[in-house]
């Protein structure tokens, strides 16, 4: 899910790189050109429908809940939610309350035992983008909930994750991508 329709289009187009050659050839070329890569939908009860790439969907939407009641109405749907390089943008566009509601929604959207993988950008990177718009600048000046506080908040009773582990990954040559990535786990005994 992304708020940017262009990124969704790119993701749909790029999934073809991960398809087996026989899956790529199952549609007329004009379909992929017009609609992006597509795989045949599975039948109800068909095991193929639950396998890659038929279990991957790209949707354009704003994930940030606009109220506490929207968070409370969220039902468990996923086993894993991945949030890489986006917390800064949620924070700068909608502020502290929206960042916290987003974390609460993630928790509620995970099934018991689910995992949230998050890569918070460092506070100093916010300063480099603070003047993009007037709203971002206003939010930037009001932010009190800093990225170094995210993990403690996610583990608090206000959200409810039961554990956190910092993941090790390959060192990226790009200087801006040497950020910690955390995997938080929702207790298998957590109520839905």
C-alpha cells in the first residue's frame, strides 16, 4: 500500500521480474502493456491462489488512520507488515498523533504472532525535508515523539508488541541506508 499511485504502478510492473517464465507467457502481451503484469487468479480453495505472486497485492491508499475510532475498528488481517523508509513521511505529513495511530493500527491489523518490520529514519533526516511544504514545516516544529522513542512506544501497553529484535542485514554502500531495522512480534496469545 502506498499513497503514491505512481509507486503502485511501478510495483505492479516490477513484480514480473519475480515470475517464473511460464507464468509470464500466460497472457497476451497487450494485457501486460495496458494493465501491468498480471497472473491468473486462482479458484476458491485452489492452493495456487495462496502462492506468490497471487498472494501479493498493491493498493493505492492512505494507510494513516484519521481517528482513534478507525484504529479501534481495525481487524486482524496480516501475518507481516513491512514499513521501510516511510515513518518520516507519515510523521512529517501528519504529526505525532498520526504516527502513534499508525503504529496502533499496525498492531491491530496483525494476527496473533504477526510481525511488524520497521525501519525508522533518524531524526536528522527529518531536518533535510522540513521545508518541502508549509504543513510539513509546521508539523516538524511540533514533533515531540522522536524516532529513537518508536521501539519503546511499540513495546508499551499503549500498543502492545511483546518483543523486538534488531535485524542484521547486508551493508548497503549508499550512506543513507545504514539504518536499523526492527522486527516486532505480536504475542501469539494476543487477543485479535
